[in-house]
C-alpha cells in the first residue's frame, strides 16, 4: 500500500508538502502541485480521509437534506437541475456530498442530528423551507453551519439563497392579466412551505392591483407532482364558472394540468392559458410549449454551496438572503390574442 512518505520520496519533497498538496494549500506552487498529483495518480495513491479528518477536524463533506416525500425528488426535474448546481460547485471545491432523507419531520431532525453530532459533515444544505421548520430550529440551536435554499421568517439571520418568490408569481399573474384574463386560478403546493405562501401572495397582489376577483375555489393546493395538477383540473373544470387562465406553482405540476385538460377535451391556450415556474428543459417541448418563469435553478444550487463554504470558514456574508434573479419565458401556452375573455 502506497503511503504519503512513498509519494514524498518519489517527488523529492517532504511528507508535509504532499499533505499540503492534498489539502490544496495556497502556498504550494502550481508546478509542485502538478508534479505531486501526477505521481499520486501514477502510484494509485488515495489520501486516508478518516485520518485527515482526525487531524484537521473537518470531513470535506457537505450534507444534503432531501425533501420529503422522497419520491418528489425523482419525479420532479427541478431537483435534478438544483443538484447539478450543487454537485458542480462542491466538486470544484473538493467536497463530497452526503445525501439523506426521512419519512417524517421528527425523523428529519433525528437524521440531521446524527450527521451533526457525529461530525460526519462540515455543513448542511436544506433544499426547501417550511414556515415552521424544526430542522432550521435545530441547526440554529446547535450553531452548526447550514444554508437554506428558500426563506425563513422565524430565523431571518440564517444564511439563505432564494428567489423573490412574491415577485415571480406577481410577474406570472401580471402577464396573464396583460393578455386580457380576468378569471385567473392558482395551483399551489403544500401550504406549509414558504414557497407556496410567497407565490400565492404574489398572485393575490397582482389581482388586487387590478381589482380582479380572487375566489377560494380558484385556488387548489397539492404536492409538486403531476398527479396534483391532474386532480386540480378535475376540480377547476367542474366549476360553474371556471378560470380562463391558471398560474401553476411548478412545471412538473403543469404537465399534469396539461394532461388533465387534454383528457377533459380542453385545448391550451384556446380554452385556458397557463403559466408555470422553473423553466425546466421539457417545458419548451411540451404540447403546447409552456410559458414558465426561469428562476435560475442551477444558480440556486451552485450559489448555495458557495454560501455554505463561506459559513463553514467563518467568512462574512455581505448579502443575505442571496437573491437569484428570475425572468418570464413566454411561450404558446399563455399567448392567444383571439380568445374571448369576458
């Protein structure tokens, strides 16, 4: 088994220099670093991570709490793009990722507790925020480094990376209003999520600004699953007076909306217009192509890792929350100038 002393002897440097190369120490010259790494690769040497962790008291690992229920992660393309941003930046900074999930709120806290108190990770990324979130409460109480992708009302000083979700929904609703719609519905997510609350607020603000009616039956809550969108359409289309346009909280849910409308015999945008969020790759390939708010999903994940590494190193965060800009991508699902909207 090749040791650090073997690498040092072959490279003509000291074992401490090899150790600094492994740790990407800034005082090691690029030439020395390249030489040592080439010999390490040639000899098949891999640093003893556990031994290194005992010395440095770090793990070079970040924990990720996956959303619950876990099936959402694998059925929603948003999380794939979010994780792509996370993995890219973590890899660039030589950090590994440890992903975990749970079946209940209490299990989530127990799971994170094992990671934190067992010192298995240097910091934690939370991929979603609840309005009353025990995970944020626990991590704040432990004073353990974490970053929230989302917003916390109860812990405004927590490090956060987010969109202005009130504004994103306001812009989406405003676009439908500009197309002449007066009866606009909203397909929301779980009510305990801050995201659902903020986007519903933006939707209401846009309607209020134009003195348009908001009806309880025009707002349907669900999960971030296609099935939720499908069920919402059954509810909307059974109403005596249905909306002529709908804001949908997530592209994945919007695909279920499109399927439900198609099976019920309605056409988009001739009979009803749609705007959604996230602008995943499949949005452009939907039938019809889906208007969607691009929230910079990749940037959310990438920036969250950057922020977490600053928190871990004790660097000040000058902007909190870090707000990732958004833009509305208008496609066929919300454009129909010939539709009579009364």
